[in-house]
């Protein structure tokens, strides 16, 4: 059972319990973040992804530092692109020699609903310097087209 600080009340105030709420939340986060251990680095993570439409192509760019191309799996179904992979720890770190661990390791999965229809048979992916770029050509029916207006 947790101990609760006693606060004398002279008058009934319905908002009295909210006054110290901010301090209690800050206390909670400060203690949770101060206990960073190697086990916390093994949490789920997801790579940062950019999505753009350039020259009739949907271009997805993902930051995947420290991975090889064999660690990355790309699939597509029903206009949904899925990136899967695993980032492995380079070497085991002993807890007694570890001061701070901020890099995350483990498996990841990103599922991205594409904003337009693409031709999945013409998808190209390149991986260089930890950056994955996937170019997905739009189908002709999804590309914007100009319509000429006749004036009478």
C-alpha cells in the first residue's frame, strides 16, 4: 500500500486534489526516465518515415541506420506498404560498465497506407548509408491530368 501525503483541509475544495497533480506527474516521469537500463533499449521502435509524391511516383524514405539490406523486409498488399526488420545489438554490454543506453534495438514494423493507387509490379527500393528509399509509380488512372475547358 502506498503512503499518501496528509494535507489538512480547512474548507472543502473540489479542486484541491488537482493542485499537486502536476508535481506528481513530473515526479513520476523523472523517476521513470532516470532508471535507463540496457533492458529499456530493447523496446519496440519504429523508423522515421517520409512520404511524398514526386514526378508521378509515391516516394517513401525511411531512416534505418545500422541495418544491412538483409535485415529489411518490404511487402505490399492492397495499397498498404509494410516495412519489417530487426536492428541487432552490435556487442553485448555489461551492466556494470554501462552509464547510459539511448539507442534502441529489436524488431520493428511500419505499415503505411499509400495516398494513391500504385503499380506494385514496378516498385523499386534502394538502400544507401542507412536510408531506404522506395519508389512506387502511380497507376495512370491515379495521376492528375489537365482538362481543357472550351469557351463558347
